[in-house]
C-alpha cells in the first residue's frame, strides 16, 4: 500500500474521530444543561420545603412570620433586622434563578413557577428591604424585573396564600 493511500485512510479516520468527538461534546453539554436545570429545581424545592416545615413545626417561627407579614410597623428594630435576613434567605435563590432565566438556562415552565413566587413575596416589607440590600449585586435587567413584580396586580391570589407563600 503506497504512502499516499495510507495518508488518505488516516485522514478519513481523523475526520470520523472529529465527528465522534463533536457528538460526544454535544451529549455532555446537553447532560450538563439538564443537571444545571435540575439543580435549580432542587434548590427551589428545598427552599420551599424549609419554609413550609418551619411554618408547620415551629410555632415561634410561624408567629414571627405572621407578624412580619401582617404587622410590619409594630416590629421592633431588631425584629426587622431578623425579618430582613429572612427575606434575604428567601429571595436570593429567586434572584439567582432570574439571572439564570435571562441567560436562557431556565425553562418556561420553571419560569412560570419563579414568576409566581416573585409576585407573591416581592410586596412583603421584609423582602423589599432584603431586595434593597441585595440589588447592587444584580444586573439592571434583574432589578427592573423585580421592581415590576412589586407593581404588578395580584388578582386571584388570596391574602392567606400570599402570607404563606
């Protein structure tokens, strides 16, 4: 077999190997995207699970959360600080998911859930204070979206539902 024929065969083998490599990278990228989305969904679920468990099992936390939502003006300064830190814990993952959405890393179904959550909590005083604390770390796009959620209408959502979200 002449050297030139071996060169052509080697060139074809390299071409096939490049195609296989590209397919492998595409599969890995798809799996990575899935895992990132799954991680966001798991974090959202864990956040809700923590809050709901605390509200159900901890009477003191439940009472504090109710006062934060319904009697903000009667809270003392140290309670407002605690409430603001609770707000930080609640909205930081939401803001991070909003960043992911604007980077096309969140599906429309996940965004609907996120959007509803943002509309439910963005009007609460402790979440507003938390947002003011956190907003310098986020893009104008995220900040504007959050501010529009505060101004949005909440028809069809009961006050009780808003309090417990």
